[in-house]
């Protein structure tokens, strides 16, 4: 993890590289993704939007390597509410 820290926890802007090659860059609070961030998967999939407690929460755009895309709302990591695929 490269970024800002508070009391030995990621807090503020930061970038985290997962062992599998996925990357998250965005806002952190208490070692969890909170606020706006971008998660890029090695396979070409990507989520750009809002996070709460390490889960997609609020408005976001999710896209996949085959060109398909979802724009809409999430709640606790799941598509929830209005959206377009």
C-alpha cells in the first residue's frame, strides 16, 4: 500500500496492489475503501465509483473486457436501485 496513513491504518488517498495483480486506487478510511475509487482487475474488468467499508456502495460504473458495461447504483457490494446495462 502506498498512500496516506493515520494511526497505522490506510486513511486518505492510496493505492493498493493485490497479490493476484488487481489494483485499487482511491480513498481509504480505517484500512477499508471508503469514498471514490477505481478497482482494476487483471482480466480487464474495472469498477469506478463509490465505496463503503470495502464494498461498492452508491453510484458506479462497472465494465468488463468484452466491452459490456453497467452504470448505476450499488448497495453493500450488489447492484441495487436504478441502473443500465
